[in-house]
């Protein structure tokens, strides 16, 4: 806004004296000049209006800011379970007497465990990547331990082949004769949520006698353990 400054003049000659009427006219002219400047200032301000500036936050990178109160969507990352030493698998269910008739169905159930206690088997392990297998051998002597070749256990594909173990210097080879149901093959991934089941029949070619059903748990060829149960196989009558 423009402002006007009123000047005072001084002189020694009487002809330079200004009369009261002239003085009033001068004041009125100055006031009019000030008002005209004020009005023109408003007019110019109306025509020359600064444009509205848009300030961009450098941290937004042009993205729309999140709505207040809205939680960000997180992506769940699934981590693989670290392998732990396996204890000898727990056999939950089996038939101690079975018939070699090729038609009677039997169920064998087991699950892998860790070594969290001193007895050799602890808590159940719930994890994928553990392979289970069941097979038949002649009865090993009581109190003896069945050994299996470590290089074979380290190869997941190799354990699908017939296995041979030793006990007290004697070999115990896998005996053919278990006919497994298609839904529960002889070698398959252990159930990561509970019991692992096998359904099978015993072929008529199996000689009656005392046997062991051996179950193996093998975790990616890194951790493995096995156990067995005593069964008696009879002829069909």
C-alpha cells in the first residue's frame, strides 16, 4: 500500500505565506491522493495474486500418503525349520500278530521325535522334509542294536531301495512281502501334523515266523534314526 508524506515549507517572505483556505484545499488534495493510492493498491493486489504453491515432501517420492489409522499390510515370511537330532521314532500302533494271506489289511503308525530327553526320544517333531520308511526283517536277537549304513541314510533316494542292516555281526536284509496301499507307499514323507500311517497286506510268500517291522525317519539325509517292533507272522488257515 502506498503512503503519502506531508512536507512542511518555511520562508521569510510574506508572499510565500499560505492562507487558511489554501491550506484546507491542500490537505483535502493530499487526502484524495492517499485514498486513490490505497484503492489502486487493492486493485493491483487483486489482479496480481501469487499462485498457490504445492510443497512436495521429498520422502513421499510422489506416493499417496497412507490413510490415518490404516495399518500397513505385512507379508508373512515362512522360514524353514532347522534340522535337529532325531531320536528313535515312536511306534504308536501295530499288530503284533499278522497273517500272510495277501488280503488282510494292517496299519502301522509312527512319528518322528527329537532328542530332548536322555531316553533317546523326546518331543514329537512337526516338520516337513522328513522321510519315513517301513520294512520287514527277520527277528534280531533281543537286546541287540540294528545298525544301518550311514552313506545310504545320507541319500534320500537310496533309502527307497531294499535296506540291509547288521546286528551282532549278522546281516538282516529287507524281506519282500509287504504290499502297501497306494495311499501310503512304503517310503513317503512323514506327516508334519501328526501320525504317519502305513496300510499293507502280507503276501502268502512270507514264511511264518518271528519278524521285526523297522521304521526309519530320515530328515533330508542330515538327521536320522530308526526303531522296530516284534511281530509274529502266521499262515492263513
